[in-house]
């Protein structure tokens, strides 16, 4: 038995030794594989660090180059802006010296009839009106402040110091300030006296004349409302006879009819087909006294104003550029094509949503992209007023 046990023990010892030897060989091979992978990782990490360092250097060089290019481009842009401004000033000078022929109503071209017609109209003109001024240029511009919506109206009654602000193109609350100075010093339109109207207005075609507000009511019909600012009540109203609800100005689609006051009273500009027409209204009864067809197109028109019965239509482009008076129409046919000015407004922010003329101050109250601007106009006598009276 002892011999058998010895043989079994010997065999078991050999098996164990062989097993341990195989296990050690396996572990050693695995350790070698791990060491090989670690060495490979160190090599790759070193290469990555080197590539990253090289990339950072390249990025720094590129950023430095871009900074130099940006500075050069900025200097080139400043030079281009200066050259463009110089060209615009030269163009303004050339246009002032050689204005293109505006679209004014032409007189009879027949020489024999021309003299008779002009003399008769001259006599009728001096009998019916003493207002003989025509716009010649813009003397100065003053940016008062910026308040309210991009579109709106601010205007001043010619016979009062009070200023009225219509914020946006549809509301029923307007704001009254005692003077332009008070509006300029205010922090916002809410500081003014609030006047709640019986109905909301539509567009930017409102005006204040002799203590009354004339505005277009927001309704299915184009209704002109005459509102007594002193008593706070509606004095009168009427439906304006237009063909459809097309805007009078192509660039201000909210304004269907533009009510305007000048030295001669109350006017209305309204659309008719592709052109802008003008009507003389009785400020007391709102009756239409007379209507005229003009050749002034609605397309690209942004606003208009009237001085002494002469309509000046201001044009622009859809991407706002420089506004310009490009079409002139005199209801008395007393302005010749050579007299009619082609005036460019100074560079501003966008496009006018309203232009309101004050005949006492000879100023335009303009609303431009939320800015309140005053344009001081230079006027001259119409050619007819400088001519001697006709011989009897």
C-alpha cells in the first residue's frame, strides 16, 4: 500500500508542477502583451502631443494673420465709406446744379395759346390766393429723439405750441405735449397727456388744424373723423369716396388716405389707379371742394406734404436708401418744370412713415424708424409772383 501511495503522490506532484509551469508561461505572455500595449500607447501619446503642439502653433499663426487681414479690411471699408460719402456729396451738387425734369403737370405747349393761358391763370391766381411760396431746398435737419414704434406721426398745430404724437399705425390713444421742448425733455411718450379717441386710427395720415384733429378711422369704410381737441368730442365725420382700400403710398401700405394741412387749409391725398390724387376739403364741413389728378406714381412713394397748394411726393426704395422729392404737382398750375425742385433728404435711418408740414414755422415734422426729426425748409416765391402784373 505504501508503494501505491508513493506512486500516486509522485504522479500528482508532477501534474501540479506541469500545471503551475503552464500557468506561469501564460501569465508571462499576458504581461509581455500588456507591456507591449503600454509602450505603444506611450508612443502614440507622444506623437499626439507633438501633433497638438504643432496644430496650436499653426492656429496661433493663422489667428495672427486673420487679425492683420481684419485690420486691413476695416481700414479699406473706412476708406470706401469716405469715398462713397464724397461721391454722394458730388452727386447732390451735380443734381442741384442740373436737376432732371420732375413729373409736374405740363402747360399747353402751343406758343400762341400759352401766353393767353398763363396770363389768365396768373390773374386768377392772385385773386384767389396770397400764398405764393415754393420749396427750394432743405436748410437744416434736427434729430429730436427716438421714442415709440418704427412707424408713427408727430405733428404740431400751426396756431398753437402743442405737439401731438401718434405712436404706431393703429391705436386709439394719442399723446399731447405742451411744446416741442417738453417732448424733447421727456423720457417717453407716456409722460404726455393721454387723449383717448372714440375710435382707433388707421395708418399715418393724420393732421391737427385749428384746434381740431383730422384722422382716418379704422373701419370697413374710409371714414374721416373731425375731433375737437378742446371739448374732447367728435365734431363731424364723413366717408371719403375712394375706389378701393389701396394705400396711397406704396412703401407705407397702412396709410389709405393722407390728410394734410397747409397755408390754404385742409387737403387729402388718396390713391387712384397707379397714381396719387389730391382733393381740397372744407375743414368745417368736411365736404370735398375740388379734386385733381396728378401724374405722381404710388409705386416707391413713402410720404408727401403740401406747401401753398403744391404737392411734393417723396420717394425711396424697399431697401431704405435716401429719400427724395421726385414728383411735384401744383393745383393752381403755377409751377413750371424748371421751378420744381428735385430735393434729396439728408441720410437717415430708414424711410419716412409721415411728413407733416407746419406753415407757420416752415418746417417738416418727420417720423423715421422711430426717430422724431425736424426739417427746416427754404422757400422762395413762385415764378408767377415775381413777374409784373399783366398789362390791361
